[in-house]
C-alpha cells in the first residue's frame, strides 16, 4: 500500500514563498507519476502540476506556471512543490497524488487518473 504524507504548508504573506513536500512509502517511487492538486474552500479539487517518473518533464496549470516548480528526488522518495510569488487565490489545501506509470514520458493532469492521495496540507496566503 502506497502512502503519501504532505508537509510544509502554512501561512505566508502575498508575494512570499513556500515549499511543500510529499514523502512516499510502500512503493517504488521512481515508477510513479506524481502530481499536485489543490482544493480551495467551496471549490472542486484542481490540478496544479505533474512530473514524470524521472523528473525530466513537467506540466503546470496556467494559473501557477512561472510561479510554481514541481520537482522530485527519487533517492528520497519525495516530491516537492516550490511556490513563489504567492497570491491570496493560491490559498487551498494542497494534495499530492501518485499513479504507477509504465511510460516514462507520462504526465497526468486529471485527478481521476491518480490512484493514491495524501491527506493534504493547508496553505494560506494573506493579502
């Protein structure tokens, strides 16, 4: 059973930076496509970013492109989301997700495509 645990959320002022992490266990991390999603209060869960198995390819939502960076360390079984120039509209619970992928180039932007999910970490950006 794959387990994902997010950490690093918190309260930050607009324009600030924050890095959230997702540590995984119970599976072969390098075989998984990883993704970050977020869910603001009263809204549906939304795609933020995804990274392929080796970390050589990424995809971002338009709303975060140029401000957020997804990365992974396969030796540490961890995926990161570096968030810069944060805005109040980035306030949400951030979730990491994982799915086993046979294709090394695969990237997934749909929540339905992921099998494993973390419990989420709250990120609050004050204006």
